[in-house]
C-alpha cells in the first residue's frame, strides 16, 4: 500500500471493555486479508513501564524479544497476529514526559516555553508514526489506554485529533468502543452512556468514525439507529460486540459484523476477497471439541487476579487445542500450601506447574509443591522462579544442603544455589535492570526439552535477576538433576531436568510469552502430553 493507514481505538463509558481484544481482532482480520499490521498500546500512566508494578495493580508484565517490559495487551497482539512486538509498541506517559524533559535539559527547545501542546502532543505523534516508519506497515492500530474523559488521556485524544486532521480521512480513522448496558428492571438496553461518551470525544474535537458497542444481548436495529443518529455515524459503522465464550471467537464475530469491510470502505480500499481464517477456525474447532481433559495444578501467589498469569493461561489454551485436549487449570495459592495439606491439595492432578514470581511470600509452598511432584513422579513444569524453586528443593532434599536458598529470599544462606551474577551485584535501580528479552539457548539431545523443541538451538525471553549458581553444577549433575539447556554465550543454565522422572522441566526463561494461537509453545504442548500419560497411568491404578 502506498501509505500507512492509522486506526485509533478509544474507549468510553467504562474500562475493561476489551479494547485490546477488539484491536487484536481487527488486526487479525486485516492481516488475514494480506495486509501488514502492527498494534500499539498507549498507557496513560506515569510509570516508564509496568516492570515495577505489582501484578495485582496491572496484571502480568509482558516482555518483548527486544527486552521491553510492557503492558499485557501486547501479549494479545502477539498471540493473535503471530508477529513479534517491540519497545515501540508500548508507549507510556512516563516515557513521553521523560523524553520531552530530557530534550529540554539538553537545550533542544532553547528559548521556548515547553508545553503539553505542542511538545507533549508532538512527542506522542512521533511515537505513533515511528512504528510505521520502522516496519513499513499497511496498518498501524493504536489503542489508547484508559477511558475518554480521564484527565490522563487528554493529551492523547488531542494528538489523535491533530493526526486525524494532518493525515486526512482516507488515512486515519477513530474506532470508539463503548458499553450498552442492559437494565434488567427496565428490560432494556441503554444507549445514553454511549451518547455521553461520544459527546466527550466531540468536546475534544474528535468525531469517531466507527462505534463498537459491547453488549450482553443482541442489539436491535432500533438501538443501532439510535446510536447512529445521536453520534453522527452511518448505521453500517455501528458494530455490535456481543460477549463471547472465548476471546478467540471475537475475530469471527467482528468479521460477521463486517468490521473489516467497514474499515476498508472508510479508507477507500477495495473490499476484495474475504480474509483467510482457515487455520484460525481449525484452532477454534479443536478448542471447542476436545476429546480429552487433563487437570493441572498451577501454583502461584497472585492467583486472586486472573490477569496476573495471562500468558500462562493462554499458552495452555493454545497447547490444549493443539492436542485437542482441554487443559483445566486450577490456580492454587502458594501461601496456603503446607507440609500437612500438600498431598491433599495436589493428589488429584495430572500435572503441576510452579509459576514465576518475586520475593519471599509464598516461596515455601512452591518448594513443597516441587517436592511433591518430584517424589510422586507427577509431570512438573517450573517457569523462572518455578525453576529456581526446583533447584532449591533438590539442593535441600537430595543434596542435603540444609537451608539452601536463593539469595533473593535469604541473603545470607549458606548455600546460595540461586544467586546474582557478578554484573548484577552493583545494580541498585529497580526499573529495567533485570536480564530481559530474548537470549539463545543450546539444547542437549535425548532430553525432554529436545523432545519438545525438536531442535538444538532456540531463543527464549527472560525476565529475572537471579541465576543458577554454577559452583553447584557438578553436585547437581551427579545426583541426577542436570542442565539440558545452556546459554552458548555465557554458559548460564537455562533448563534443568531430572533423571528417572516422566517429565520434570524447569526453565529459567518465560516460554509463555512466545506461545501464539497458530504456534503453540512446544514445551506447553509436550507438558500436556505428559499430563495425558499421567492421567492414563492414574486411571489404570
Ligand atoms: N525472582 C526471580 C528472579 O528475579 C524470578 C523472576 C521470575 O520468576 N520472573 O530471578
């Protein structure tokens, strides 16, 4: 395409309407028509990135291959589109202000008063256009976080207004997502909140081009007409987004509502053939028609908030569908696990996963979980802190290194089997200072890891400070826990496995970040297979 088309997604009425899923679904439909698409998330908070946020605040922190700690919506974008995102795909108010203030200190604006308009809005516009410039894209979809009317969103809405004007109507459009609530007492769907939210946008000079209405119930023609009339929108551009059983159904729902066609028409682009969604539909078919079920216990400490383990839960959905198996995940709070109840809590599961995490809280429950999985030969998957717990458990209970620990949890442990690398020891700042992003790993043959990946060279994404302490490597290997994945450049241990166990794999990296709908992660696929085997064994018994 001659020039990049820009789509801005704003939200009104309430948060949590699923702007990320609508963005990803529209992206998918355009991609399935042969266009190149990238999706960007703008977060109106002052943190530079969500890396320093507690998962309870904002859900999982998603990590890109280039090592950016980003909003979890980028995970949706990658899982739907199957193309990697990067730092440029996540912009925060913190980053914008930091750049502008740094420029001011350097003297770039010498003599000028530095203001929200034009300096902040210019920086926002630059960041939006940068994505297209870097990747030569047909479409850039920019999701503006927050809800219209928030103080924090104002500079972004203003930047959208300016961009819309500068780019012209055949190169840019605004899609506004709102809620049409159903009032059960009145037995009616209500459009007034949508009207108000569009008024707010109009006050800021922005006329939406498409309105997507999130709703629990089917919208009547009258409802759509009302929105059309009060919001100055053609009726064809009023789109229903009814609640779906799975986020992965949304692209198909949007296709049947002709969202993609409406977008193409607005840009004066030919409608052409309908998008090729065959592989996506095959995935959905397998997802909706499982031939077996496995029960998996997942042990973590942010279990109260579903979003805290978003990528892990979704990886199980992809890998489950690939195996045509439903992986039922039960999240268990590690703080609630103790020596008395561990068996009762875990005995009915076909496999056990220990999740990533930070800090001391709940650590002993995770270590007990590993012990139970190891001794009872239940398939075990440890991710990042989960792998570190496996190492600690082995050190304590097999190598008899009493009080072995990670120096993260116990600074003065006599046996720091998990420890900081020398180059990490002098770092005191918390933001962006971990081992982040993609690193290579060489895999040993005839191991569970190799069986899963079926290759010896991989790259995986990391987000941690602490590492397996090489000083103990010999002791571990002699006793039967051995490295099956090694970083070829630094020799750091990336994967640990155990002999004489059906499936025991601890990984220092985060495989969950790279699982997508059409390319489920091999380790999750293989872990589910191991769970199926375990289930067969259990039913035989
Ligand atoms: N807290 C551990 C570390 O920093 C593990 C981090 C994680 O699980 N992502 O090394």
